[in-house]
C-alpha cells in the first residue's frame, strides 16, 4: 500500500512539474500580447518560476494570497531584498493571477515589507565625468559610454540602436520602443559623429561578412518581418553594436 501511495505521489508531482512550462508559456504570451518589453517578460517569468519552486512546485492555480504573502515575506526576511525588488515580484504575481489565471488573489495579510534605505544618489561632477570618459578605451565600449552620456539613452536603448535611426544631418537619434513603449528623438553630439561613423563602417563590413557565411539576419519587431521579408538582412536594420548580444 505504501508503495502504491508513493507511486501515486510521484505521478502527481510529475504532472505538476509538467504544468509549469505550459504556464510560463501562457505568461509569455500574455506579456507579448500587451507589448511589454523583453526585459519585463524575462523578469516576470523568472519571478513566477521562483514562486513555483518556493512552494514545492505547486501549481499557482492551487494557491492564492496566503502563498503569495509567504513568498514576499521570505524575500524580505530571508533574502534581504530591496523594496523595489519585492515590489517587482509582487507585480509579476499580480499579473500572473489577474491576467493569466484570471482570478482574484484574495487577502494577502501579514506581508513583511522590505525597507527602503534612505541614501542619497552619488552624482559625478563635470570633471569626474570627463576623467572617466577619457579613461575609457577607444573602442566600441568606450563609444557606447560616450553615447550614453551624450545622448541620454538608456543602456538597452543603446544596445538596440539600429543604423537607420541615426541622422547625422540633423544631429539626432531616434530611440525606438523606449520606456513605456514610446519612441522619442534625442540629440547626437557633434563630437561623436566621426567615431560613430567609423563604428558604422565596421558594422557594415561585419554584416557583409555574415551575409557571405549565410547569416546576418537581425530581429524585426512586430509584423515587419512579414511586411518586409528581406529587411532583416538590410544594413539599415543592423544594430550599431552588432558584435554585442542583441536583445529585442
């Protein structure tokens, strides 16, 4: 009898484990339908996975507010996470239950909130910024640092920057799908024109080499890959930092 019970529990556990990947795919689909960023998708999926593992691989549909509260409390008391990290986990689980499982979380009493440290941000002086940029190597990473400072782009906006979105004539850069899924125009300092043009020459050379080897395709957002089937091979759609891992 004990053997049968043990086998039954193993079968149940196996079925619960198999549910998780399907659930994570549903989370990804729900996020993509709402056009959230890839970083948000990765973060939410990771928190859902951690939540499932914390509760012994139980399916979230079998749990509710009490289990969410226990997980969030664990993050604050045992993991010592920052309040922003705890809020991020909460947002991911609220999205899971509200948008994917379509059910109310219920009461979440007794959550121990992570404390926000009262620290002032460190801001570099103009001279410190100058010395820092001067110490950077004269390569694509140094150019990226100067672009971040000179244009105000965020890190991933710079990594995703495409050749076609640079306008040397107007001295502008079009930032696509920035924070809040919004496009915006930012300035391109004159001092970065020549270094950036050299980088584009290197990118063009690397792109042509990739095409000869049967590669050279890049990710296209939305339905562009359907509307323009060969656009993913065109130089204009290439990333300025083609040698870096590209995140969509």
